[in-house]
């Protein structure tokens, strides 16, 4: 997907995430015209007791993009059940909402951004 | 019906029988208050019942559309976080619990199914362990659980329901009401969907409304945005992250870590601290002289036991003794020693106002100002017409 010929992608600042869940909901709304989190290409991974949360985006070109609070280079903690959980593998990849990603528009903190 | 399932379900805990009643769209839209409807359903099913309700806008894109309510003989409480959204997406707008289960266990609602799951083991667990157990048993970490801890089980009027792991909503003594029915937890998971009349218009109108709301609120500072003392230095030093309820642009929940470095971002300690949003509880902790670390530790202990912290701290600090977490721990081990608080003690912990009636966060909208003309385009795009707000 592109905007005036420039390829677009989503970029994340995970520490800005507040786990509001709106990105999941608007993704499903755009795809299926209903409010739910079940059809989204982006999922919020939450381990609420540990206050650990981040985002997982299923893309066409880059596979699963993980937005983890500890940063992209940190190893996954064993047994954490962390980002990359199974359900997203069964979902449709992000189509960038046809060039105007709604998750970026609805994100209240700027955690999700569109970059060229 | 847009934004609703159109279903009221009653679960007779004595027999396990489930009865459904259709919720007529015209009736809902003419009088959309979920607070009033929950109260009416409670009266219909008798004073012994406990009723959970969701609002017309719960789960919508309207800012702060996270709220639900629970009503019982001792009062009514808001339900925040993600519970009400998950409940609505489980297929039920209102859940009435009647009778008494033959033994301890938990109510489990998902995919349009509701049942009582017998579990003697749950009674031996504190509220945190109950949430963990239900999630493990049902195999989903996003199940939302309202649970009574040992204090609720004992029938203590100073008990509180805990929302997953955190306390702050139940200032109505409903933990003991549920436990008296052998319901030690209520668990919900929503994999359903809610339709809206015009998805594009709903999205656009809610984005516009969000901009107006945010412009009135200033920089988000977690709980300190709503309760100044939450910004004091000793608590600020413990802050890990701020956490929103569903759909909130101005989160009021602040996680304080006491068991590891607050700057630790990777998942390491499984129980590192506490999510503060209980303003009366934190205010009381500071009033009795606890520092932020001790206040956080006490909040964790009270939540695990299902004990309401204001009542606990009042009792623990009586006689003017210097309060420590150890004293509170000792008190929490003897819930039967607590005297009932005067009737009405828990009333008014949260404003039961127009925002909550629609399924919106009363705290957010009290600060932003409940502007019906600004909200109405979001309502119309969702349900197809205006409603009395």
C-alpha cells in the first residue's frame, strides 16, 4: 500500500501504549464492519498481573511485527506466552486500510504511527 | 439491534436453569440507562438476586466506553477495565443471578452460553489465584474475572469484589452478596460482535469527539490526572506504566512496582506490584501515614483477600498506632473480627451519573464534561437515531 506512490508501513513506540484496545476494535470494524477484537490484524498482548503489554501486527511483507515494551532486540522470556500468540496467525494480514490506517488514527497516545 | 445483543439472561444457581428474555430495541432506545435497567431487573428478580449490566455504548468507539454496573441488595457498583466489554461481547447485555448454588464455584459466560462451574478448590484461593485458576481452567488469558476473596467468602460487609487483580469499584459490599450465593467469581470472555448502523460515520464522529475530550483534559499523568496526591514523589518513583480501561484516551490507572525495578520493562516478576485506581483507598492510605511503597503493598494484600482498603485502614489505624503493612497483614488474616460498617457507608464511591448510565466511564466524563450534543453524533451513527442521554 502506498500514499502517492510512497510505500507505507506502521511503526510503533510500545512504551506509549496504554492497552486501551481501540486498535484491535477499529481494525475489525474496518474489515468486517462490526465492533469486536476477533477479526483484527493487530492484537494487544496483555499479561495484566505483571503489567506487561504490547502489540502484535500481522503484515504481508514482514510477517509478525512485535511491539514489545522491552524493545525489539530483547529475547522472549521463556514460558511467558508473550507476543506472537497463535490466534493472530489465523487472521488476515494488515492491508493498511487502503492507505489510511485507522489504528494509527484512533490510537490516543501516538503509539501507532504511519511512516513512509 | 445495533450496539446490543437484545438479551437478558437469568441463571438460577439453585437449579442451573437458564432463562432468556428478549430486550426490545424501542424500549432500550427510549430509556437507555443501564443503571436504571439493571436496578429494574434486580427488583424483578428479587432482593436476593445480583444483576450485572452493560450500557448502550459499552464497547463502542466513544471515549471511555468501558463501563458496566452490578446491582445487589447492598447497593450498586460500576464495573470498569475490560469486564463489561467482554461481557457484552459474550452475548449478554444483562445477567441476573438468582438462587444459591449447591456448592462453591464460578459463573462462566462466553459465546452466548452461561453456566455455573462447580469448584470446591476455588474457595481455598485468594482473589488473584481465582483469576489465575479460571484463566488456566478455561485456557484464555483474556478472560475477565470479578472475584470475591476470602473476605467475601466470610460474608464480611467490608469485603470488595476484585476486577481481575485490582480493587476500586466495589464500595457496595457486593462481594459478600455474591459469595452468599456460593458464587466466588464471575468470568466472561467475548468473542462476539456488535453491529453499528454506519461504521464509517461512527469512526469519524468518535475520533472528532475524542479530539474535543482530549483538548479539555491536559497531559495524561495516570491516576495523578484525577487525584493529585498520586503524583507525589515517592509514588512517582514506583511508577511502571499507566494503563487504560477499554477505549480510554486519558488513563487513570497507574501501575506501581514494589517487587522489582519499576524501569524493568521485560516480563520477569509475575507479581511485581499493583494497579492503583482506587482513589478513596489510596487517599486513606496516605491519610494514615503510609508511604507509597507501603500503600502499594497494603493495596495488594487487600485485593488478594478481597477486603475493602478504606475499611481495613480505618480499623488498622484505630487507637493512633503507627501503621505498617505487617499490622494490616495481621488484620486481614482475621476477617471475622471486623465490625460491620454503618449502613450506607459504601454509597457514593463513584458518581452514578449519566455517563455510567450509557456505559461510559464516569471518571473520564466527569473531568471532560458530559456534553450531550457532542456525543449525540456518535450515538446516532451507532444506533441510527438519537436517544435521551
